[in-house]
C-alpha cells in the first residue's frame, strides 16, 4: 500500500501543476491531442519515454510493449494492438516522427536470446520471435563475444527490425517515401546514461546525447 499512497501523492502534485494553478494546457488538450511524435518503447519500468524525454502531456503518442517491438503488417484476424496504435498515430493524428526506443538490459531481448525461451511463458516467447532475425544476425557475427555485448548487439539490431517492420505498413511506407514521416532508431544505454541514435551512413548507433562528463563537475 506504500506504493499506492505514493501514487496518490504523485497525482496530487500533477493535479496542482495542471489543474490547480493557472495552466491552460488541459483546457486545450480536452478539445483534442496533436502529438507530432509516436514513440514505441519497452514496457520496462526504467524506460518511460515521458520521463526520459521530459515531455508535457499531449507531446508524444506512446506504444509500449515487451522489447519495443513492431510486428510486420498482417491482415490476419486477430487483435493487433501495436498496428492499431500505429494506424491511429499515422492516419488520424498524422504524426511526423516515429521513434523506436530500445534500451540496454532489456528483459525482452534477454528472453529472445534464452536457450529455453519456450519455458518463459505462453505469450512472451511467441511475441519476442518478432526480433528473431536480429538474433540470427548477432549469432552469425558475434559468436566469440561475451554475453553482455551480444545482448547489446541484439537489442540494437531488434530496433532495426522494428524500423523495417514499420515500412511493411503500406500507408506508413508512403508517408516515409514522400517525407511526411521520419523514422528514428534510438537506444537508451542505462548503464552509461546516454542516448544513441542509429545512423544509416555508418550502420551503427552513435551518441545523440553523450554520457555526462563527471570530470567537469
Ligand atoms: Zn526492454
């Protein structure tokens, strides 16, 4: 119950900022939301995009799931939660940027890499197979590397798989082709506290916001 009490206190603080003081934000947001950015992030408790990016309510439309994965475009009957959110963001909200935000120490990618993956549960294993091509690529090129480096490579490669899968949605592919939507592959390194971005020119993730220089403090 201690956590719940903390949440109520947190909501009171939020309420003070946006509803008790002279703040017009929600008066406008009640009419409609106009986020320009869709963020696809992991469900992991350490990688909340709103906290990481310091945004206000209404700034980002967010999909979170295990390992920040985007399944390919499929029209088979089913409950396609990620695809529904993507459709809403792209077709209705007309976002201009889609950011796939991966991260270090990802339990979902660890599950993907686990030799006994099937034993992890009835939903996790089939879900993370979306990133199986990333796993195969890492297994082919990094057989000699240690586990942490292999996992990092797999986490980053899975961001690229999600970016590729985004382009299998025909209405998104069209918007990307005509410059209406930009795709971004980002990676939060929580060990170093830095934000990386995938650069197609180098084929690697490079610091977008480098780690703090503690020596200058
Ligand atoms: Zn994760």
